[in-house]
C-alpha cells in the first residue's frame, strides 16, 4: 500500500526566498509521484509529476522536485517565492499498476508568502 | 474544452434530505473519481469508476452512492444527508487509474444543517 507524509501543514516564506515543501512517501512498488496546487476556492491543478527516467522534474511556475529513492522523498522547491505562489500544495503517490493505482494524497501544506 | 465540470457550485441541505452532485468531463477519459476535502485531512477518495460500467469504493464510501451514467458523466448521491457530510466535493478524471494525472473540477461546497 502507498502513503504520503507532508511535513509542515503551514510554511511561511518571504517574497524572493527559497520555497521548500517536503514530501515523503512509502510504496511497495515503484511509485508515480505528483505535486498539485490549489488556489483558494478552486480545484487542484497539476504542478509536476515523476513517472520514470530523470529524477529532477520541472513543472509549471518555476517549481521543480527531485525523486530520491534512497530517502523516499519528493520535495518541491522554487528558488524565489512570488506572492502569487500563496496556495495549498498537495503531494500524491500512485502505484504503477493494478488496484493500487489510485492517487493517495498527503494532507497538504499551506504556503504563505510575506511581502 | 471545458475539462471537468461540476454542478452545483454550492448547496445547503437539511439533515435527512437527499441530493445528487453532477460531474461531466469532455476529455474522453476512462476513469473518474469523487473526493471530499475537509480541513487538515487532504483529499479522501469516496468512489471511483475505472471505466464505463464499473464503480468501486474508495476510502470513505459510507453514506454515498455513485452512478457512471456514460463515459462522460459520473454522479454522486447522498441519500440522507448528515452534518458529517458537510465538505467540499471534487470530481476528477484521468485517462486510466494507474499512474495517471488526474484533472479536477472546481468543486461543490456542501453544507448540511
């Protein structure tokens, strides 16, 4: 079975500072990993995903994440925060096949950006 | 392309009332999902439909029923609403279940009094 842990329900950074949102997963099979963003009163939008191949994945809005198998981590980073990045971010894991294929979501991390 | 659409956007029910949440997608996806989102709980899967003609329970199915009406439409029914079902409900779709990106609708905010 798969599970996801997001460390920190709230993260606050200053505009221009590094954004680091942490995600650890557990999976009994090679995982697919996703980061979604949710702006207030909206649905979830895909930021980036890891399936196979290159472990550093680039997404929209300048975000990237690195799959580290040895650490079972998929942390999300952005070099310089912008006010528009304020949102809630969800990490999710999916198995690569069979009945375990449904996405399992973390509880989310709310990012605040201070001017 | 509208993507995933949901109706209604908001709904207030009294305990014991019933209602159906509607979802439609125009991406020709095989799989569709219903989630609920509660503060601090992330998204929890209620039911999903891997393909037209099939439905399966997710993590929190009690108190809900679903119908995959055709490939485009997947509805969620609350037969006798309870205050514990106050939540934001999201519909999503994907090409298939395993390992695929899911596309989300805008959500339905439901309050049960």
